[in-house]
C-alpha cells in the first residue's frame, strides 16, 4: 500500500508528556512534534525535546521538532476571583494601569492597546466568544459596551475585528525562546502573528545567530493569524520556508466565513511558491472529550488533504485531550482515505513552469517520467532536501523516497508531503551507492525485483545543490 502522503503535526502537553504516550503517538503516525512555547519554561522544553528524540528512536524513526513561539498575544489581566460574567449592554473598561480586575474593569498585558483604538472599534475576547464595542479611549482606559457577554477569566486573548494592532511580531520572550529552540535542536521555528516579510527575516536572522554555536539552521514557518498579513502573503512566503494556516486568531480577525476560501488560497500559493503549508486549529476539536470525531471534523481534515496541505495539525486534542493517541490514529486514517481519491494531473502542472536550475529541471523531469512510465517510486538522493521539496509540490500517485546521510535533512523532510526519508551512508562511489539504494528498497519491502524506479542524484556525490543525474532502472537489473 502507498504510504500516507500527508504529514501529522501533534502538540505535546499534559496529556502526552510521558514517554509511553509519546511513543504510541509516534508509532500511530506523528511526523512532527510541536512544542508550544506559550506554556512552560526553557528547561521543560529542552527535556521534552530529548524525550521526543528518545521516543522516536524507540520507534525506529526520526521526527521533526517544531518550536512554536508565543508572539504578541494580547490578553486581559487577572481577576480577583479568577473570572467574571459580562452581561450584554453593560459598560466594561479595559485599563492598562489596572493591576487586578473586577466586574467593572480588567487590566492589560499590552500597555499600548489604548493607543491602537478609536470609538466604534470592535474587540473580540476569548477567541471571539465575547464582543465589546469601544465607546471612547481616555488615557490608559478603553471604555466599552458589552455587545455579546459571557464568562471572562484570567489572561484571555484580545483581538480587534479587522486587525491592525501595532504589537511587534517578536517579543522579548520570543527572542529568548529562539535561543532555547536552537539549544534543543528545533528543526522548525513557527513565528506567531507576522505582518510582513521583515518580521520573518528578523526571526530567521535571530535563529541563525543563536543556532551558529550548534551548527544549526532551522526552517522558518510563518503562522498566518493577522488580517494585515493577508495582503502580504506572497512576500511572507518568499521570506519563509512555509506557512501555517492558523485558523483560530485569523478567524477572529477576518470572520469565520472568510477562512475556508483563505485556507484554499494559502495552500495554492504555498505550493506554487515551492513552500510548505500546515493546516491547523480545531481539526479534531471534539476529540478533546470524545473518542470519535464529528463528521464535520473528518470532512475538514479530508478537505485540507485534498487541497494539497503538507500537514494537518492537532493542538489541544493531543496536548490536553483525553484521547491523544486515538486522535493521531484517526487523522492518519482520514488522510489515507482522502488521498485515495486524488487525481494526478502533472502535465497541466508543467505547462507554465520555467526551469531556472539544473537540479530543479531534474526534479521535474523525474516526476514527469515516473508519471508516464507508471514507476513504483521515485528515489531522490539528497544532501539539502531541495530536490524532494520541488517534487513534493506536485501530486503524483507514487511515493517519493528521499535518501540522505544528513540527519538534519532527514528530520526536516518529515514535514514534506509525500516524501519518506531513509538514512543512506555517504560515499563518492556512485555505483556502490546506487546498489545500496536497491538493497534498501528490497530489504524494507518498498519495492520488489523488476519494479521500475526513477532515481535522481548529483555527480560527484556529496555536493549540496548538485542534483544533475536521472536514471530509469528496474530493481535487480544488473
């Protein structure tokens, strides 16, 4: 059976923070483990990262680690009794100078918020469940009327409808967390609330500097959660290695109804730009409490797969839910079923493609050849992972096996759609390496004698960015 193409990102939290549960989740199909830096201390994350590496090793696999930065999440402060009940029509004040909230006012962790607002603005609290209309701003106070009430507890988030808040994408905490992420060897860093390419360039620079001592450069993922990021999607893509369709905060800012079309647009743009894309937020939300998802959730995951996402992500489902392993098993099953209905139309994909590099031409040539010769698989011998990335941007109904001696590349490729990574020792002897490839495919049951495969590699072997050879071969034909 063709291996699952769509990857699964799962978040570690109290529900999955043991070696046994994590091992079971990885065995069930987790490809990338997300460390949420909104919670926990630096040493907690370092310990969890080591546990991820150990659990993956116990499963005989490599998985990627993603460090997800908190970003400038604007929140209310704390309340004397932990929570209050807001009633429609009442006046409520957000006060940057308030230390402890009560029924009539709440503090703010972002002290500049009053400067960003004017009368008539709509504020959405607690993921949009509470709605306030700004009446006036007086000094540090934002006086509002409750439009939709409800329970408001400590540290709940605040968004402005339509976006436009001035908080920078990278906070002082994020800058320290980037250093921690490099210390634990994070393969991906997810940047929260970027507004433009400059935010991503700054995050990359900080990560590269922090990673220099470890000889490590992570891949950078832009989380699209702000309304003002939408007009700058292409420049953000160009400055990133991939994006996350972060549907929670994005929906609060642009409205729920706008998100499905934006999701499809972002996935299309990412694939066209040779970038990665993760679809996230509430994909299996009901599985926090229930062992079985709703049919709507199953359709949500399946539609993201059919749209071409590289990965689907579980957040609270695996971090705090009752069924973290079952959530992964269910997502994997839905992905596999959805992939069965995919139709590969590579010819149309290539009509307007301009090849600018030899290795890119080889990658596309391999796809085209494999598609028309109906080969068993494509094998890409790679140092950097660029060739399998280009291959993975197009739908093809056969697996792409990326063989690499580079551990960082091996882990990074865990997120690429339809790419399955195998460790292969480096050697300058191309004939010996190609023979070893056939032995590995046979030993792992990925191919059998007389199967046709398409192989790509670089001569001389061991160069980064040097893919310049393509071979059509039958297994055992030597």
